[in-house]
C-alpha cells in the first residue's frame, strides 16, 4: 500500500478552509448534527452526519477520480457482470480466514486452486497445493519465502551464519520482487536489459547463479512491455548448469497476467508445471483472471515445494485450519467472484475474452505503427499490452507530452522510462483489458490524431523532467 503523510498544506489553506464544502441541499433535518458547520477533512468530526449527507460528500470527491474504463495504465479488472457485483456484495461481510464459520467459501477457494492446478498442467493436480492471496504481490512474497526456506534447509551449515541467499531475475520484474529481497534480506541479482532485449536472458540468468541462489524468477508478461519471458529456455539453461556444476536451481513463474492469458490463447507455449524445474506459479485473479481487486493465487507443484514450517494452524476461530499468508483477515468476496468467473466463462469463455483483448491490442498497436511519429517496441501479440516510443526524428514532443495531453480527454496512458541500461528509453504503455472495446480504441486514436498537430508545432518537449511527469503522487 502507498504511504501517506499528514494533512497537505501545499495549497496554503488555513485550518478553517481545510473543511469539506457542504451543499445546503445535502443537509437533512437532524437534531444531533445540526448541519451548522462543514466537517473537517483531516480529523474526525465531533459528531455524526446523516448517512445521505456523508454519502454525497464522499461521492462528490470521488467524481474527480479518472474513469476506470478509460484507464489504460492498469492491468487490474475494471468491469465485471452485474451478477458478480451482487455476489460480492452478498459476501462482503465474510472473512476469508474464518474457514470453519464459512465452510462453503473455503470450499470455493479450494476448487479454484484445483482448477488452476489443472489449468497450469500440474503433473498431479491433486498433489498441488495453493492458496488465495490479496494479489500477486503477496503471492510472490509467499513463493519467495518458500524458495528461501527450502534453500536454507539444504544449507544449514551456511545459513544464516556465513552465506547470504540471492535471487536471480530480470531488471524488468515488478517492484514486489525488489520488496521481497529488501524485506527478507535476499540479494537481488538483476539481469539488465540490453539493446532491444527488454527482459530476462536465459544464459545471463544461469551465469548469475551460484550455491547461494534460492531460485530464478521468470515473468510471463512483463509489466514494462507485455512480452513473455522465455521460461522454457531459462529452465534449459539451468538444466545445463546443473549438469556442469550440480547446482539445482528452482524456477518461479510470476504469471501475474500471463498465467491467465497463455493457457487459453497460447496453448502450445510450454511455460508451466510441464517444465519439471518450475516449482511454483502465481497469478492475479484481479488482472486477466477478470475479477475486481484484490485477489491473487499462489500454487506449488506439490507439498514438497512448500516447507511445512511456513504453514500455521490456528484453532481460536473454530476448527484447525492451515494458513499460509502475510495477513490474516480479508474479505471472501473476491474469492467467490473468482469462482463465479471460472464457472461463468469456462475455458471457451476465457479464450474468447483474452483473444478479443489481444485482437484489440494488436489492432491498436498497428494503428500506432502507422503514425510516423511513433515506433512500436511490442505489438500486443503476447499479453494484450504494447509499448510505443517516439520515432528517432521526433524532437518537438515526447511520450510524456502525449500522456499529458491524452489525459485532457480522459485517457490514462502512462509514460515512463525503462530500467537501468535502458533508462534512455521512454515509452507509452497501453493495456487492453476486458471492457476496452475496438470502439474505444478507435476513439483513442481519434483523440490522438486531434492532438498531434499541436504537439508537432511545439518548439521542444514541454515535459523534460521525468521526476515530475507523473500526474498523481503522494
């Protein structure tokens, strides 16, 4: 979660001005509140407000948020069927951890794990183990913890006294992996980007491994450009490493997005538990799993890959329930929604949704490619995501200018720089999700073409400081 500081006085408002503006027509006759003063914004009000007044005040502020359907920055699901929303509302008071009190909710979670084990080609789906999480970040933390504990058990003579564990991954990994390494005191060994290679190189990954490597992380769908990392090739390079040195390095697949895309539209791609070296996989149910946030999933090939000492059992909620999580209480609504979506769509439904999203992404990428001001880096033919930068001869504007001007029309298209070694490369990234139609894609291009003549007339880019290019920050 983002960190927040106290009241923001940057606008120079006095304490009296830092109050919510109260429309008199929102007021309801109420002898307790009296409606004589507007409530403060950064401390608890002295008394209660009528429910409709509180609702209207909050709703008014939220009108200033962007339109989620026009948000092409997020991978997170922004549309579900009304029936899913009803189910989630009916389950909002169920605590996922209370498996004894809500046994059917727990059963739906178990079924989802079983469905994913079969989808990801576990050699024995009944032997696979897994759990729901608040999202892929927590799932990655759990997978990393399992890798580290397995390595520590193999080397009790070296850890924790003399050896520091390390984790090998590409510089393009999502920030949760950097968090894992910082929080759990693991050395992050990052394979840098090189030239037009924007993700992990198999041989470079193998060369960074040693006796203290707990695992290699591969990403099925890079956040930066939507490309799949070559999981099978990484496993082959690690197989060769084991033949030469005896080092047996497991692989975790961060399938936050791709693990719910590839099984349906890239069935021939081998990336999952069919590769014996893949010990665990995670995904975000709230991304291409097509569920509102937040729900993720972590699965291990078998119980042997998940050390038993990481699993806790509690009985003070009733029953004896094994749990592997970083948190405790969390809503069951998203798990129920995931099961609903699995039932509702099935394989063919998921295939239709993901193929449509890919078709929209590829069509939109082709339309960007037809504009001489832009150069495509990826084409949306893996994840329904593509990255585009300005052409080498464009000097009047940059991607940050394009992002800023598109925001004026309601479109949220992120602009950012790539990691170390390719920090010179600034891109726009477009994420196409269920609910972003070909019609909306056409409207985006119409707005872009309206803006380009003005951008071309600029003497130089207006946004040169990438530190200030992000329009929202804490």
